[in-house]
């Protein structure tokens, strides 16, 4: 049935509108070719940017990932990794774990100041705030929380118990991730450990305080299991042991 | 059912949807502009926000069971900041105050926005409804005041008060400063931040209001389309020319944009610099509400300007033909 005249209003397309479209398309075509107009996810993580950055990250770190069988397939989890000072551990570990398990892994600890904060948010960074961590865990996301950074590569720093609280509240598992990287070499490792279960059932804030100590202990045991530095030159290995 | 703000695009959509609901008896609307859609059942009163006594008279005479308050003037959408602030304050006082005088009143649903959370340093990236309200823009402060007044009345007369915190509402005919800025030929964006934001389509927002009124919602709920987008991504999707700005030149860009008819209020600048995301999961749990369009789809619709608009009948049959 053809519509009657009264049913339709015809808005003529303005010539100016066509000019805007043409000029805009021409100018932005090269940009769109190299930077497709993908959107970011609900938390601001940009899979396209990560896809572009990953090859560069692989030039710096050759990460061996292990222990993925411990991670839940669909549910959220809080992963806690050790961190060596200035090593960018959360970034390379999150990128490597994401690629290995096929799920986005977000890391905690981006600053909230431009331009680094927004850039790290696009790489999957969350603020070191319980609300941000809880929001992600409630939506079944994998969140990587670094410990306090240490100078020694095989020492696990203290775990911020206020950031473990969201995992207790959301009822998700906590998994230690032992990481090791070299300041000069490309070789790096990220090993996921088994689910850390609390020794005591607590109703109050002691739950996360005790869990934080337990996770640090687990991490330290895993790092001890990695063994020392193995360059093939014994004196260098002894020196590296500090 | 009483809809305050029925003349706006969102109010007209809400009214059209309410007319199709079997649980809605009589429907009365008030606003400063006549409804933008053909309504079959609604009774409309053309009233200025300053006509408080007349508003009180109309509302109390009707004695509604539910009031939906959409009388919110977003700065630089239909009025400048000073007028928007004044109109919103007047309308809120009159409508919420009048509603409190109605003995049959069971519930009230008020329009609010994600701007109430504010975007201060270290504020949550994706706040849920439990986040502390700390508005950092004029519009956010206006909305927080509406929530405060509605909450106070709710406690006093013991009615359910639902607060729908909408993401920026976009649609082809919605007067929105964000939509207007994004549709300019050359669109500024923050080169250092290019922060992600979420939006909601006007039809989805209207659906949420109907669901909230039906369910006698009694708490705040975020209404957000799934997904997010950055200003640069939106600009490229719309085939506009991006203009990267880093700081002080935002002032000049704002003035130029104002001159060409697309003023950039502080809450839009804040959105471009700091982003605006929110957790919308609670809307699904409490209202059974799921937006039809994702954020990137809403942005695509914003740019898909129609050549023909079908205005045959209102309600679900309204659709644009590209």
C-alpha cells in the first residue's frame, strides 16, 4: 500500500550536508584505513589498540605462560602477580595472559592523569580503587593485581588487602601468578598457581587481611620454585642472586 | 499517570509508550512546549515552569498514582546554562511539591543522569548505583538537586521514588549538546585523553521510564547502552573531520562552536576529557530492561540523518525510513 501524502514528510537533503560528508570521508579515509572505527569495551579497553601493541610488546618480552588450567573458563577471577620495580610486569603479564587464555585480562594500577592514564585504560588498566576492581569482578572479568614492587626479581611484595576485598565480596577465586623477567633480556615467564582458599572462615575484614598474607606466601613459594638466574655463566648467576 | 515534561522528545516518547500500556488509565502531561508526537489519549496542559500555582492546581486535581518527572533542561540543549538552571529548579519545585499533595500518589520516577557521579580525580571508572554522588559539572549538580528533592519528598510522604540516571540521551530529534557537537563538520576531541563514554538512545530511555513507573521503582538505576566509544571513534564513524586539542585551545574551540550553533557545555567537555561510563546491570535485574541499541549503534543512528520521516501513527509504528 502506498503511503498517502499526509503520512510522509519529505526532508530534502541539503547540498551542504553532502559536501560535509564528502570532505569528511576524503580527509578521514587514510585514518580509517589504518585505524578502523572499532569501539572500546564497557571498561574502556580497546582490543584493536591491543592488537596493534602486542607485536611491539613481543619485541621486548617473550613470555612463556603456564598454569592456565587453574583459571575458570567463564567466571571472574582475581589474579595476583609479583612485580619487580620498573619492569612493567602488570602490562606484559596481562597482555600475555589475555592472548594465552583468549579472554581479556585487566590490570590494576593505572594512573588517573593524561596521557598515561587514558592510554593504559585502553590497554585494559583499572584504577587501584576497590570500586573499579569490584565492578570488573562482578562482570566476570579476569583482573590482574600486582603486589608492592620489589627490587629483587624473586621476592613477592606485600599484597594490598583492601584490593582483595572486592574478590571476597564478589565471591570469585584468587589465583597467584608468579612472574619473572629480565631487565635486559627478552625472556619472561608468567605461571598461574592454584586457587588460594582461605584457611579460616571469617565474616569481617580479617578475611582479606589473612588472604593477602596467604597469597603473598603462595607467590613466594612459586618464585622459589622457579630457581635462580641461569645465564650459563656461574659467576654472573651468583651476582644476579644479589 | 502524570508526565511532567511531555512536550520534549523524550517526554513525548514516554507518553506514546504509556498510551499503549494496558495498566495505564488516564494520562495527563504538562510542559512548556506541546508534545512532539500525535497522542490519542493524553490530556496536555501548556504551562511554564514558573506557573507554580497553576501546576499545583492541575496536578492535585488530577491526583495521579504515578508521576514521571522529565522536566529537566540540559544546559545548552534547549536553553543556556542560566535559563536551564532556573527552569529546572522551578519545574522541580512545582512538580515534586505538587505531587506530594496528591493522596493517591504511590510512586514517582525522576530523570537524573550519570553526571551526578562526577569525574573528579580517581573517581570510579564505571560507577554503579552505590557510588558516592560527587557532581563536578553544572548539569550534574542540577540533577543531584532533583534527586535530593525527590528523595526528601519520598521519605516525607512515604512513596516509592525511582531515579533513572541516564547516560547522555541521543537520537535523531533529541536536542542534545553532545549530539550537536558530534554532528558538526569538524569535531574537537581531546588528543591526550580521548576517553570512552556510553550513551543511550531516546527510545530505550523511554522504555526504561515506562518499566520504572510500572514496577514502582524505589531506588536509583543507571540506564546505559552496552559498549562504549571514544570521541575520535565516533567522529571517524560519522565521517567528520577530527580536530585534536590538547588543552587551552578548548576555550577557543568552545567559543567558535558556540558561534556556529553548537555550544559545548562543561559536562560535555568533561565527557570528552574524562569519559562517562557506568554499570547498567541493575536496570536489567530490577526492571527487566535491556537496551535495544548498543552505544556504537546509537552513534551510527545519530549520523544516519533521514531523508523521509514516517509520521503515520504513534507508538511502536513510528519509524524512520532512510
